[in-house]
């Protein structure tokens, strides 16, 4: 159950990240467009150096947000849950093997006592 929950949380995180990437891409494109327009306008003196500077800063922030949004989702919780499940399953296998060996030993003892 914990593995399934962790997998579901990871899936939701991946979907959230995909949506964040789309939004960040849109914001970055808009900021880059604004910067291009400001640079063209400064040539005709319709924009100031301060406006270009602000547009550059906004474009830089938008690019940084996009890079952050593109980072992979953290699958640590799901990975840990899968590893814990594997350990529990292996322990159950070992216990089953030990039980089978003890039962075989008991049968052999019972057969030899007859």
C-alpha cells in the first residue's frame, strides 16, 4: 500500500512538474519577447536603458524558473518504499525456507522414531 501511495505521489509530482514547465516556457518566451522589443525600441530612443535592464532581469528570472521547473521529480520516497518492500519480501522468503527446513527435519525425526 505504501509503495502504491508513493508511486501515485510521484506520478502527481511528475504531472505538476510538466505543468510547471509549460507555464515557465510560456513566461520565458514572453520575457524574451519583451526584451527583444525593448532592445529594438532603445535604438529608436523609444525605450530607456533602464527598461532594457528590467527586461533583461525579467528574462533572466524567467529562464531560471524554467530551469528549475525542468529539474526531475524527486522519486526518493517511491524508491525507498520499493526497496523496503523488496526487503520484506526477501525476509518472508527466508522465513518460509526456514519453516520448510524445520518441517522437513521434524518429519525426518518422526520417521526415524518409528
